[in-house]
C-alpha cells in the first residue's frame, strides 16, 4: 500500500532521530512491499527562523494532506525568551489543536534488555512494567480561557483556566475504556477531585461511562497519590487516563522508570489524523552530535504503522528489531552499561533497520 507521511523534524535532536526513524521505515516498506510518499515541513524553532512563526500555514497544509505525521521535537534555548506566540512549543500545541488530536497514547513498557537501566529497585522492576498513559491533549489548562498575565490593582496576575466539558471528558474516557478492553481490563482515572471542580466532573463522567464497560475494573486516584503509586507499584497499572496537565507530568515520570525517556514513543490521535513523536524533548545539549537515542522515534514509527495504517505485523517487526539490537548489546550513551557496546544515533538506526 502507499504510505503518505509528513515528516516534521523540528529542533535540537529532532532531525537526527527522525532520520533514523525514516531509515527503519524504509526498511519496513521494502520488506513488506509498501511504497512511501514522504513530505517534509518546518515546525517549532526551525519554523520560527524560516517563516517567523512556529506553525506556518504551509506546514499545516502539508500535514492535512497526509494521514500520518512523524515529529522529532521542538524547542531550545535560542527561543526561550520569545513571547508566548513565538515559542516553538506553541507550534506543537497548535498542530494538536488544528488536527483535533485529542488522545495522546503513551505506552510505557519495560524492554527486558533494559531492566538494569531502570531507576527503580530491582525487586519492583522485576514484576514487569506494561502500562498505557492516555492523556487528553486538546483541552484542560493548556487551552482554557481566560489566560494571560494582567494587571490588577497595580500588580501583575498570571491566569490559566482548567476547563473540561462533559463531552471532552467522555470522548477520552471512552477511548481509554476501549483500550483497556484490549489489554488487562484495568482503568485508573487520575484527577484532583478532592480540590478541583473540573476533576469532580471528570470523575462523575468516568462513573457514568463505566456502566457500559462492566468487564473493566475502575480505580480513581488523586494525582499526588498516583505519582507516588507509579514508582512504588508500577506493575499494577494497566491503562491510566487523565487530563492534559496531569498526563504531561505523569507520563514523564512513568517514562523514566523504564530506563530512559529515549525509548518511549507516543501517538496523538484524532478522528482523521495521527501524529507520532518520541516523548522526550529536543535535548539541545547533545544536538548535532549523533549521540541521541533514536529508539523512541523508531518505536513511534511502529505506532504510526499500527494506528494510522493498521499494519500491526509491520509494527511488530520494528519492536522485534529493537529488542534484537538491544539483545546484541548495542546501546546509545543514555542507556549504556558496563560491558555493553556504545553506538551512535545513526549506528543504532542502521542496526535496527538491518534487523527488520
Ligand atoms: C509533551 C511536551 C509538550 C507538552 C510541550 C513541548 C508543549 O512536554 O509533549 O509532553 O507539554 O505537551
Ligand atoms: Mn511533556
């Protein structure tokens, strides 16, 4: 089949890791007889430098012509002091909103070969970690109004608004229940219902929707407690559903317990489009040095094949190739352990592409 994909390499290590993702994508296409039609466009700081805005109309147009988008990362110190509308991050937030990508799926699975790289105690990690964070991505405090910095009685006040409609909550919660049905049938909903009204509504909607999924076991956790449970009993989670801000924070935490953020992929899905990106950032400190870990992006390519094109066999081939390569002892710097073989970003991509 023809796979039309738009590449948004972005900033920092983005271009390097996307290059390796494409390398593996090409290997898969060749092996399984697919043709690739790749577009490329600017986003984030790279787009600010070239077009004066983080999400140029041309980029959005190219993305809308494809079903699937592969993104590297956005951001960097160069643009840190820009006004809010001219920050690289704004490009990412805008594309999520414009394409209606309301569901951010972040699978956190311990790759057995990386067990020693986990920051957690061995007896905890040994029980296995295989959870899926489902984060609402186009609402909540990231987008609620009023927002801004205003002057009030002679002093400045900063305001953001955490806001969810019943329909927004129901849409993401239903998806999370559906995903739980295909997994271990356990759903943890995370909120701050002991303090926030918006969370009380969230919890109320989960309770309403759960009636339609009697096979799924539901647990509610306050976000502070969830942050703690994630490190003390990560093995007991299956699907975790939460709002935009809590999901942002918890997915980084969940991410790092498996070893390195450099290995975690994500999918942001809406009705029409899917955008796939590693959950790590642009890592400006190591950009351009060919030492980043491309595995998160390569696994994002696997998610892209699976979710946007329904090619689960092809996706499986990528996951296996990653495990095999790690099994041979090849490691980028972030996951290097004594006795293993250090490789560059591009070498890691070469090895994985070879195993596909
Ligand atoms: C993420 C990132 C983004 C977010 C930033 C870069 C806007 O941290 O994808 O998790 O906060 O959503
Ligand atoms: Mn984040």
